[in-house]
């Protein structure tokens, strides 16, 4: 297994709590991005001392971040060895996205039925704001507004249990959802898919909203699956941990 990469040892600016997001959560998000973009390859050992030095923090938030990372199934804790990067198998990735697609479809169906006029207006407003980020080619801005768009849709179900379950699964696939926005063409196609979803919700078409959201998530699955396969094939690790 790989013991050290330049990315793991590279010094970063010290982290501080920001916008209500704790240091451990920021660390976890950064490591998630590094894993999905290939900066931290499959089989890479995630060592607490090196990560603490890289981010200028104590080992406590690093330990918490690694716990979050293993919970999201992007890393695996191996007894008596440590925590290693573990990309899901293609089968596991499909299972996660199928679950996400079903949940988003259900959210779309209930939101089309239950959203208030104000909530529908906010969803449409976010959709138009997303259009500007597409025009500017602002992938970071699109990712941020895209998260707000979907969260608004979830809340529009007026079902707190469904919202909690959906957000939990979304967190597991979030790193893979983020990687799609490295392609400017995907920004445009994602926004076009949103257009159909917004139109269906605004007119209260529950069946179309459900189907379009399911298809929207599975489109991300296809992109993520291709990326995962290419990343695993390119990895020099022959004995990488992987979830079955």
C-alpha cells in the first residue's frame, strides 16, 4: 500500500471555523475532494501527524475528520494498520446512487404536491441564479447554488424524516456529485435538467417531477462511474482497500 504522497505532506493554510462549519468538517470535505479528484489515490494511508502538520491543527480534529471520512465510506480503518483511502467498487457506487435517485424522486413527487407558492418562487429564483454561474463558467458557484437548490426541494416535501434520510445519503455521494462540475459542459446539462424539474414542480406534476429527479441523479451516477473506473485503473496500488 502507498504510505505517503506529496498531496498528504503538502503544507496548507491553517484551518479555522468558517460559516458555522467546524474544523473537522472542513478537513473531511477537503480530504473527500482530494480522494475523488485522485490527489489521494486508493490505498493511500491517511496519517494523523502528517495531516495535522499539513493543515496546521491538532490531531483531535484530524481524528474526528477521519471518523467522518470512514462513515462516508471513502476510507477504511484497518485494525492495527490505520486509515486508508478506499474508493467504492462500481457495484457499491451504483447502490449508493440508486438509493439517492429514489430518495430524490420521492422528494420531487412530494415537493410538487406540497410546496407553498413562496417555496416554489424560491426554487425558481435559485434556478435563475444558477443560470448566471453557467454563463460565467463558475463551477464553484454552481456547486454551492446547486446544493441550495436541492436542499430547497427537500424542505419542500414538508417531511422531516425524509429530509434527514435524504441528506444522510447525499453526504455519502457528495464527493462524487462534486466532481461532475469540473466539466463546463456538465454545468449546462445539469442546469437544463433542472429546468424540466422546476417546470414540473411549478405546475404540480408529481409523476414528471419524480421521474426527472431520478433521471437527474442517475446521470450523475454515470459520470461518477466512468470517473471511478478510470481512477482505479490508473492507481498504482494493487492491494487497495475497497468496499464490496
